[in-house]
């Protein structure tokens, strides 16, 4: 089991120097008035692709999927990472059930600027830089497709936050699948945290986390803990900005969302973000944490420096889904949240999984293994031994069942106990 917040709360994409740090833990205009939400159609660069190319699993729901990308601006908050910026800005992708996708091109998983930043910062075992064309992968979401007809309340909403230093695009498979099943999904990039965030006009903002953790490590453990707390605080503030903007989304999205039925999930630090935001903000009705610790500690079994999710618990549904060996008996921060919560908690283990199994790397790494000559040991260390297609199917089924039950009153029977359809998923409780 990885013992750091930044590996588990996920710095999968940090370079070697930053991974060593992790081992001791876990087109902008001038400031002023202006729209808080700016539309941005996600289109790829015309630069010629190079390197190994991959594909993503198709969504399984009845709806085709549409997407648009938006720039959100918080002019009441200086950027906490680059203090010379007088405001905070984010990029989000909105995935939604579409009525028809004919004539609307599929959006890339990553824009070319984002892909270059991810490639430069990635610390993935045995994957050399420059050998993978991360920008060539297409999602199954179609740019600016018309939204499907909806009932009088609109579609329930699910927010997504990625692991630390990871781009929002590493959650594309699960997010597209939820949209195909009738949810509007808002995927959040945390600027200067994510490896690279591309804004309208092609401006790319890169992660400052490697430098920040380098400085904190040299200053001592108290500074490392303080930085972990800052990282989570920034992420929660970002998420609350997104919640503030849900009722102001432009174009066809306006009025299409059921703002009384909003949940959130994330992988690693994104899972922590989901749980912490639900603790802090009653607008979230349910949260799912995919293999993310819930405290500011160096070891999973260390109860030091707990978050308020652990000390207070939560009073709404929380799903904990972990890799092999991660559950509320073994991860101290999960156990604290379990003991102090009076909401509906569930704890599931995806047998044979590793930390990155809960990202798109579950299906992408096997496609790279042959062309890049990756060893079986290297692949297993990143995405475990679970069969990739079975892993993806189980995650899609249980994440959907969770939000179906708590956001739109579905039966959610899959959550009642083990299922022969998904033997990979073990109920801890």
C-alpha cells in the first residue's frame, strides 16, 4: 500500500523528484468585471500526432454523450498558488446526455497543451516521456451536441475531481459513462495543481506542486503538513465555486440541471475533495471517494493530522471504494470517518486493483504495454492484476448505482450486497 497522501491522494503524474517528496507524505484578460462563466469548445491542435495511440471504453448507458468546456472565474479570490493573480480561474468540462451527436465531433481526452504538460510531468513507471501521444485519444463525448430532453426537474448533477497533479481528463471513462446514464457531470481541473490546464486561446498553466513540495520538504514536516492542508483547502474552495456557478451555466445547459440533486466523486485527492466538500457544504447530497485518504498524514495507518471529515464524520451518504488492502479497518482516516459519521456509509474493495485502477490508466496502460515493452510487473504495479474490462465495468456499475440511489431515488439494489455479476467487488461493509 502506498503510504503518502500525494501518491494515494494521487501524484501519479509527478516526476521522479516529486515522487520522492510524495514518499514523505501525500486566455485571460485583465482583472475586473466580466462573465464568471466563459464557454470554450474543446478542440484539438492541428499539430501532427506522434507516439503510441490509445482508445477508451465506450459508455454503456442509453444516451449518447455531449460535452462543452467552460472557464470559470472567481474574482473575489486571489489565486492561492500564484498570488500575483488577482483572481482564481478554473477549466471544467461538462458531460451531459445528448439528444443527437450527428455532425458533432468527438472531443479529445486531452487537448495538446494539456497532454504535453502531462507527458512532461508524469512519473508513471517505465513509460518514457515522448513515447505516448496522450492527445490522440478521443473520448466518447461529442462537442456541443444538443442536450437530451429532460423532465421538469432537470438532470441530476455529479462533480468530478481528479488526483493531485492529475488532469480532469484522467476520469473521462467514468464521467462519460455517468452522462450516458442520465447525469450531468462536471469535471474540474484545479489550476496550478493539475499537471497542465489549457485555457481558451491555447494558454497553458502548469503545476506548481513539485516546487511547492520541494520547498516544504526542505523546511520540515510541519510545512509539509501545512502544504497538504492548503492543497485540500484550495480544492474545496474550487469545488464550491463550481457549485456556485451551476445555476448560471450558459446556453443549453441553463435550466437543465437539478440543483437539488448534486453529488460528487473523485479519485485519490479528488476523493478526499469530494468527502471534504460534502462535510463543508450541504449542497452536496452524496459523495464517493475512490481510493483517497481523508487525512494529512505520512502513512495510511497513522491517525495523526486528521481532516474534519475524520473528526466530525458526515451526515450524508459516503461511498468508500478502495484498492486491495484499503478499507476502513486499515486506512486510519477512513476508520475515523466511519466511526464519527451518522450518514449512510459503504466500504467496497475492488479486488486485484491498484491506485491507478480508478483512472483511465486502467484501460490505457495495457494498450501501452506491448508497444513500449512494459513488463507484467510494471503494469501490475500501476493498475493491479484485475482484468481491465472487468474493473471498468464494476466501477461504472457501482458508482452509477450509488448516485442513482441518492440523487434520483433509484432502487440501487446493487449496493445491498455482493453480486455474482461483479465478483471483483468485495463488500467490506
